[in-house]
C-alpha cells in the first residue's frame, strides 16, 4: 500500500501526468499519476489513503518549494495537472461518501478580468487537498458570486484579479457580499493585491500563493 502512495506522490511532485507525458524527461515512458492511481485502487488501496498519504502531502511539498522559489509556475502547473488526473479516479469515492470532502470552495476571476492561470492553479491545489471546487470562470460579476454563496451554504469564496483596473470590481464584489452575507468567508488573490488592500475591502484573507489559500482552508 505504501509503495503505491509513495509512487503516486512522486509523480505529482515531478509533474508526471501519465505514461505518454514527455515531462519530466527523466521519467519518460514511466507510468504517471493517472495509471498509478487507477492501479492502486484496483489493488485495493483505499481512496482516502491515496488522497491523504499521496496527493495532499505531494501538493504541500510542491507548494512549499514554490513559496521558496525553488519551483516556478510551469512546474507547479504540471504537478497540479498530475494531481487533477489522479483526482479523476477518486471523485466517485467522494460521491459515495468513502472520502469525506473538507468543504466547498467557490472561485472566480472578478468582473472585467479574463486571466485565469492563478485561479486555476489555486483551484487544482485546493481540490487536491480534499475540497470540492466550484469554478465560476472569469469575468464574474458580484451577483454571480453571491448567488453561488447562497447555493452552497457554508462555502468559502475565492476571488482573483490580475489587473489593477479590476481591483475595483473585486472591492465591489466583496463589499456587496459582506453586506448581504456578513458571515461569508472570502479569500482574495492576484498579483496587484496585498494584505492591506484585502483588509480594507473586508476580505478574510489575502492569499499571496495558492499554498497560502490551502493552508487557510485546511485550518478552518
């Protein structure tokens, strides 16, 4: 069992998606997270063990290296892609109740902003930590965030902005949501933001990195 989880963890850390993936070069032709997860489940490894002993620790390592600037965005994206491929095989176990989801994370890029790399990266890492992710996409108006928060009671909302010109949209969305749903927890992230801005607009957390969002969510 441990041999399977160790192998899956390594493929995620290395960004080895499947056997046909040429990345990383030193693992060319070897099975990736896709095949190893399916093989582990077929061999009777509990889905919960794969999540908690392989995927979550692997993404924690990747997030730590990214924070220390020892990994860069393309490498982290490959790791997240490998993790997402493994999650495809685990999702039926969430539905059956064998794996208990930590909660629901609703995320979107604010109105006027079409950038989604940071949002997607955070989403994949959060999903790999056992959260259900509801991705609203890009150019999301405040009303859509509010509707989603009402549809998923108890969820955490994440808002992303990459342009300084759309920080105003984020401020509007956060303030409108906090007015209507005062207890709603909101995480904001994006290159032009900082902790001071997040506090001023009423957000609960400024996540400078995806791992910061994961750490906050898992602490709740």
